[in-house]
C-alpha cells in the first residue's frame, strides 16, 4: 500500500546555517519560464541543454489541458460485484451493489483520475483536494488542505462506494465509514508504472468493469514505458542530474523530503535523474533537516506550485531554509514546479506529466 502521509508541523533548528546571510532582500529571483507538454512533438526534436546542469532559474512544467481522456463509449458494468479490499486489518471481501454515487480519495488524486480514464466519471459525487482535473471541478470537496477526511461531508453524500488507498485519513475515520455500512474498498498499488496499471485494474474491478480496467492498464503501461524510453534519449551524456522532491507547506511550517517509496523516486528515475534522497537512505516522507539537505546536495529540486507559493517563492524558501541555498540547486535557483494535483498523479495523465517535466528539465529554453 502507498506510504501514508501525515501532515504534521515540522520544527527545524536552522542553527547550523543561521549566519549564512540569506534574506528576502538579498535574494533576487531569476524570471520563471513555463514549459508545456506536447505529446505530438517528439522530445528528440528539442534543443536540449548540452549540460543539464548548465541552467539557472525556476521553470514551471505545465499540461496543455487538465482534462482526462476517456473512451468514447461508457464501459459495461456488471453489478453486484465482490472484490478484495486491502485495509489495515487485512484483506476483506467487499460486495458492491451500486456505483451510482462513488467517492474516490487519495493523496494524489490518482484514483479519481483513473475512474475518469475508465469512462466512469459520472459515478463520482465528490472529490479530494488533489483531484484537480477539469471534469471534476464542480464536484464538492471532502478533504481539507491537510488531506484530512471530513466524515460528515462524506456521509451527507450517501455514497454507494468509497475507494481509497489509505494515504489520507485519519484512517480511523475512514474505517468508521465502513462500519457505518458504506462499502469501502482499499486498493493496494504502488506509485510506479506497474502501479498505474494495477490501479486501473483494481478500480475497474470495484466498479464492476474489469474488462475496461484491463484495456486501460495495457494502454497506460505501453504509453508510459514509451515515454520513459523517449526521455532517456535526451538525457545528456555524463553526470546525471541529482534531483530531489521537496514538499512545502509554509503556512504550517511543513518542509518534507520525499525519498524511496514516496513516488518521487519513481518519478525522478523515469526522468533520468539521480534520486539523492534515496541515495542518502531516506525512505518515505521525512521532515527536512539542514544536515540531510546539505548531504544530498541536489542539482535540481522538484516542488509543487502551491507549495512553493506558500513559502514565498524561491526567494522565500532560500530565506526560510538557508541550507537549501547552500546546495547546487539553491545556488542556481534550479527549481522545477508543477501543479499540486499533477506532479505525483500516477494515472491517466502520467505520460503527459513526464513529458512536461522532461521538457522543463532538459529543454527549458523551449518555454515562454
């Protein structure tokens, strides 16, 4: 099951680098550029950097649309159906009688996006805060900024089915929904190429449409593997970029490093980078320390757009965490940002996310 995220306040001493002299007044940010994915234009045609480390500044990786492609025909469903739910108390059989009112929730919005990719978007009656694609915009939100479940909001929607992966909670509240008689199915996947396909299969099975899940799983696996191979073709020879994913929530004082099994390691690997958090042995999601940041010394830092904004942009981050300013990424203000609901969304948009990030990292000059 995916690593669970607990958004608790982070307290960092900062004493080691308190005299570095970085302030908001002295940090001048380079102009940001935006680079947009284009699946119709091969990466090989880009004017890529000769040396991937030879760039300074913030680049925003964007998708051409926040929509989800879906099959032209709604898939057949066979209900009731019985599936296995992989929750904390062990595997349980869950019978789903109806999918007219479905709630899908996880930390990255991947489950809802997958349901949309199956062609079953009309089943959804609510969304989590990470579900940001266009077609779901009008749905009511049932989680908060801290990815906390609002049980009252869920119960008020009278769902026939709740699909989740355990990455948001509190988990006791989710289990209370099950105890209240709502069919709750925990999918068990990993943030990876194989996990994208498995999520398609498991979500489709819970919705009574296993054939559609098999089709989508094969399609996504093929497309993602092809994109990873295409990216490998534009990675400059020589030292690969040392990358790190930094999760920021300045209003709560949250600064997290994402390591192995967080999803960022898979993302960085697909982009041809070296995951420096994994290199120093960091697993899951851990509060950032000055020592870990300096030891990792990334060339490039990946961040979520709203997270970076919450700390006052690149300048605000370097002021608040002087240790970041001492890394190669900090010295060159080498950051790549992407919308919160997209960058770690392992699902139907993964191939487009990878395309946008690859362009932002290796061909920032193609942006505006």
